[in-house]
C-alpha cells in the first residue's frame, strides 16, 4: 500500500489528559504515538525498500533495522544520522520521534 506524501506524516488527534495535578489542570496529549519503527516501516514500504536494502545503504546489520522496526532497539544519535543520510531527512526527525515515543511510554506508566 503506497501512502501519499500528504498522509504519510499526518498529525494525530489530541485528547485531554489529566496528570493528577492538585488543580486538575488538563493538558493536551496525543491520543496515540506511533513507534519510530512504525514510521520507518512505512517509509520503507513507500519507497519499495526492504530492511536489507536499508541496512546495506546504511552499512548496518539487517538485525539492527529489524530491531528498530519491532521496537526492541532505540534509535541512537549515530543511527539517526545514518537514517537521515539514507532517507533524505534530518537526524533530528528521528531523534525527536524516539524521544517523543519514550516520553509517551513513561507518561503511560504514571
């Protein structure tokens, strides 16, 4: 399934989330946060690339790409640089996705 450029990175809906503050202030939070691996998987699909293709372009083991896509490996700054070079994005795009996802997970635990 090919994703159009406009729909590939669409914004997620926001919901009000109470964080248990004494004044019960409400903060906007995404209803769901996709894993960086899900975004990477969609990008590979849109380009018609396999995990092996990306691994070869980046000079990394296929296992590393697979673990990122499965969510068992975090995107490090070094990997973010390699991803940005391979995909024509910025390293900050990948580090921001990772950071937002990890913050979301911590927020769910509370």
